[in-house]
C-alpha cells in the first residue's frame, strides 16, 4: 500500500513558484529522506504534507484519502521541527500530552500514551521538568515524544538533529533508526547531512529548485547518480 502519494504537487508564494511539480510515492513503513540545497523547498514540501501550508495545485494523498483540504490534525501525520517548538511554560508531560488534550482525548488515555512514549524515549524521570531544564538531546526527544503520542501514520522530521552537537547527532540518529524499526511508521525526514541520509534512508529524494532531481536507494544514488548535482550531494562526501 502507498501511504503517501504526491501528484504534480505545486506551491506558489506570491509570484514565486517554490514547489514546481513533485511526484512521489512512499510505501507504508518506508523511511524517505529529502536532501537538497538550502531554499530548494524541503521544508515547504513537508509543511504541505502536514497541512501547515496549502497546496497551490496537484494532489496530495495520505493512505487512501486525498487530503488537500483536510485540516492538519486530521491527516494522521505528526511533525518534528529543528527548533523543537516546545511550550516553555509546560512540563515535559504537558508538552507531550498537549496535542491529545486539544483533540479531547480522555485524561486516562492521554496519561497512558504519554507514559508509553516516555518509556520508549527514556524520558520517564523527566516528565515534571520544564524544557529549560533539559539538554538539547532531551528536548529533541520530547519533541519526538509529542509526535509519537498521536499515533501518526506518517512522521515528518524537518532537520531534527541540526541543532545538536556532532556526537549527540550520531547518537540520536541511531535512536531514530531504532524508533522507526520499533514503530514501523512511514517517515519523511529532511536533512542536509549526507551521512544521516545514507544511514537512515530506504529511499533518498534529491531536490533542487522545487523539483525532484533523482530518487533512489542510498546505494543507487551513490553508485549511479544521474548528474553532477546529485553526485555532489550524495556521491562525494564533503
Ligand atoms: P528548504 O527547507 O529546502 O531550505 P524552504 O522550503 O524553506 O527551503 O524554502 C523554499 C523557498 O520558498 C525559499 O526560496 C523560501 O524563501 C521560500 N519561502 C518559504 N516559505 C515562504 C513564505 N511563507 N513566503 C514566501 N516565500 C517562502
Ligand atoms: Mg528547511
């Protein structure tokens, strides 16, 4: 089953075409990584999938539904941002449960899901702390926890590790890989880190100026890049 389908997807801001006809099929449980230079439209594409940005034209399908007009909370997706976007005045527990509360999930069920995510992410002892009392890695885990509790079909990650130092980045990378194995969700993951892309992805999508330049497994892109642009991104470590 295809869990996510983009058909000739376009986005225009004012007079600028930012996403210029993107076609993509993502299967259930697949780990897809978007790479490409700054400004090529990676975040915009994720925001369109999540519903934070409207689609200008084309079709966006999640599971068997066309979701162009479906509001973000009803799409079955959850997004994790580079900036974590935690609420400073809420505890870890409240941050993680916030979306469920908004969706009127009952208190007991909320507590159960937060406890489950906290165990998965080793946050149990931190549930009553505030974001300012956490390290960068812990904050990022809370942001991931907040996404997990909604039981999304599709996880969207926008450069989730780029604010972390190199060592922690490597550690969190393997945590994310383990999480994916454990949950089996579909993941769409944006990064500009080539190693992250190569190690995490089932499939890499190379974007350039709002177009897909090439799609393939890490190995295919590494061994058979279509052009110099892709080779620079994937083939030759910088
Ligand atoms: P990336 O995540 O690949 O760095 P973005 O998706 O953030 O790229 O941005 C793609 C292009 O769209 C950039 O040229 C950016 O300036 C433009 N853009 C993004 N958001 C807006 C917006 N809300 N209004 C106008 N232009 C935008
Ligand atoms: Mg971006």
